């Protein structure tokens, strides 16, 4: 998808020039977004509209621009990107450009350079010697970095929607519990297969409810069958997974019987202690202490995971990254090549990871609470689609579709 | 009353002829007759002298056959002339002559930037206080914006859609602040809607009369001067109390112009 901004001014409302231009863009197969519109108050006042015109390819975009030029649309010259040096580590220069999660280009010395690792709310740093540009989170800015300031010389490429299958468009509509789950899960399975076929990685972001609801086994199956390339979670998912592996309980409840275990309320801290005593999850597996579960399967299958800590964590497990900035960095390192992100039953981790993902990553958020998906989308991950359902029902169906057998 | 009568600018037709082809009307194989051209021009001049105030005549320049169509000199507004920037290079040298004449009359010149074409009153006609302006074949819509900005007036831009009606004054003629003659098919659907929404009494003319340039009319109060043989439009005008003056302008129609093209109201 390529795009360019144009300005249209004059008596464009009364002369029907604005609707004509928009119709022409659509008729030729392009798309538009009105970025700004100022409507004159009296008949004599002129109006002005700034329109972002986009098309699947450069040739078509040029044809559209040529056509609407006749209607007076003039290209807004993007100009050269402006750079300012960071004066201190972790501090951005005044007026810095704040990035979106969309593909972005900057014009430097007359050439458009693609900004690497699109991520929202970051700065764009240009390496003037290598002529490269990348997003950099505020905390990773170093004194002297050449940071993009202002909007000049920056162009953002809207996500292409035209190639999308009808099924996914259906999912993109409002998050609701009133939708046929089975069809949606089939669509998600198809998307995951397609991501793998195209050499992309699948990221799973999971909450402890996966274990509480007994869906751990389904997730293990997906890991074993190669449908999980990287797992992001908090301390809790791993803790309850280990608790189940060591005590057969999750939060003190026997998962196979649904009954509470005597002294079960302490199982999870005992589990943490056992892992800490072993020197961590990996060592616990190596020593034969940890013999099943999601984390065990990840380690056995060499699926990398990032466990990010939070303020209410017990323990935590030695692998948990408790410095949040370090945790962000660890997650960013694993995002390369991710094409599909599946977020199951976790509000905080879904939103946190959503903020790190480029908009080009297909994102599906599964939660029993519809507001989780809404929140994720409201915070800028507009590419996300939601499924409102129980984690266990979802993962059971998904693993059945993808691996062809019913779990447990 | 004398001071309220409009003044016009005409250019005598000594150098008029079909010397090049820049519109679908012009055919080198169909030259105009110099003698008949002069007779027809004189007849129009005479009618206007009767109806209007002063008729100024600018000296023609050799090698500029279309200079006779003074409507394209520019757009005079008060003491200001929006000097035309002709699309076709064949007509571009006319601007020098028109500029000199208007400057001598005390007009201030407003010029358009190099890439903005504008062909004067041929593409800009007032209906009440609103300027209706044509674009596509000769003038650029950006010229309309510049005029609207500078004059602080409403300019409604109309896209032309038939090359035979390459200037707005070939297919649109305001009669007063409420009514106008127009040929609907000369406009794109949006422009048609704009006309229908902004002209209280739009009078659609039939195709055969549009092709006889009935819309290329000089309107002076209740008098309308047009080329001959446009009975249906004449009837519509009669019914509205206009006095129609028909005059033969067939020699000029060969170049794609009629009564209105041959005149420019300057005050």
C-alpha cells in the first residue's frame, strides 16, 4: 500500500469538488482518509481538506493523483526529514516524531528509507552514515542519537485491507459474544496455517486462566505440533503450570477432579520454591523435577519464552524478567518474523504486547471479557480481532482443528 | 442612464481566420471568408452600440487570428484585470497586447502562476454575486481558487465534459441573478447538480441550438444577442420577457466562437 497526502481548497463543498474527488479515488480503486477538514462558514468562505490518498501500488496511486489533480488537488510536499540530536540518554529532543505501529518511511537526502521495526509510541532514529532508520523506545535512546522531529519528511503507509479474506473481515467487525465461535476458530486456524506457510512465526501471549481452565494440555499440543514459535506470559502462567505439574492442582484445585486439595492454597508458592531451588525452569527440566506442562513442553521443544514480571508476583520464578524495560527489550528481540499473534486470557500482557507489535501482525485476542479486546483496539492495536469465549473451549477447539485430535 | 450602460471591448477581425486547430470546430479545410467575417462582425458591433454604452475596439495583431475573441483577454473585476494565461501557445502572445491595452485604461494586472491556465471571461461568468467558472479544457480549477481568495467571492467550479463546449461561455449564459441558459450535456454530472442547485431558473437548451452556440449570448439588461436560428431558446426567452436579437455569426462559429466570445464586458 502506498499513499500520498493532497490538499484541496476552494469552494469545494458547494462546487461538489470534494465528493467528486473522493468518488474518483474510490472509482479508480484507491482509498482515502480525510486527515483534516475546514469548512467555510459563509458562502464566500473557502473550505480546505487534507486527504491521504492510498492505493495498492505506485502506478495506480500516480494515476489517481493525476486524475484528481484536475480537480485542484495538490500534493503536499513531504520534504526532507528533520533530525535533532538527543541531549541525554533516555530523553528525546523537543518536538520528536512519535511513531505509529504502521509501516513508515522517512525521506532522507532525497531518498525514502523504510523505518525498521514499526512500533507505536517510539522515536525514529536515523543512522545518517548507514542511511538507516529504526524505531527506538524512549528508554533506549542514547545521547547523540539523531532523532526525527516534526512530521516533515515522514510518510505512514496505511495497512492494506484489500487482500484480506472475507472471513477475517467478518472477524474484524465488533467484538461480540454473539458470534458463531466455531467458524471464528476455524478462521483463526486457517490464519495460523497461512502464517506458517509463509514462513512467519506465531506468537502466543497467555494468561494463567489457560492453566486454571485446564487448557494447558491443548496449548502443549499446539507447541509440540509447531504452532507456537514464541510464548510471552507473566509469572502466573508459569507458576500455575508448574503447580499443576508438581501437585496436579491449579490454585489448589485438582484439575481432573475439580476438588480443592488440602493445603492447596500453598501449592503455588511451594512450586515456585521448588523451581527456585532447582535454579530455574530449565534446570528443573534437566534435573527431572519438572516433567510436564506448558513450560516443560516449551523447553523440550526449544520454543523460546519471555516471562515478564509484575508487582503482584509471588516468587517470582528465576526466569521472570522483573525489570520492565528489560522485559520489553526481551520481547522486542523475539518479535522479528512474527506474523500472527494469539493472545489468550490476559488483559495486561495483551495490551503490553499489542503496543510492541507492528500493525501488520495479525492479532487475535481471546477473552471471556469483551472489554479486553475493546481495550486492546482502543490503545492503537486496530488490527486486532476478538473472540469472546472461555480459554479452554477456545484452545480445545483450536488444537483439535490444527492437530486433528481431541486433547485429554 | 448613460453611465450605467455596460462598456465592451471588441477586436476588429482583419486578421481573423482559421490558421491552426485547437478545438473540434476548427478545420483548416473550412476556412472563414474574410469579407463575410467583417460584415458579420460589423453587424454585431452595430447591435451592441445600440444596446450598450461605449464599445472599445482594440487593434488586431497579425498572426493572432483568435484575438478577435476578446472574451478570452481576461476577467475584469472593478479596476482589476485577471489577465489570461492561455493554454495553447498559439494564443499566448495575445496576452501581451491585451495587457498593454488594459494598462493604458488604468487597470491593475493580476497574473496567474506559470502552470495555472485561465482563459478569462470565456470561463468565468457572474450570476448575481457568484462567479460560475468552467475548467478542464482551457482553464485550471486552481485559477478559480486564486480568484475566490483574492476577491473574497464565491466561485462555483464547473467541470466541462464535451470538447465542443471547451469554454464555459459556450454552454452557460446567465441572464440575470436567477436564470441562465445552459446545455446540460456539456457538463459532468457534479457540475450539472451544482447548476441545478444554485440557479433558480435553469433553462436547458436543446442540443441542436447548443451546437449553434445559443449559450454564447451577449446579455444586456433584457436584451439578448445570439446567432441566428435558435427558435426554441428564443421562445423560452420571449416567454420570460427578453428581446432577442439574432445575427449571423456563422464565420466565427467555424473557429468555435459566437457573440459572447467576440465581446468582453469591461465595466
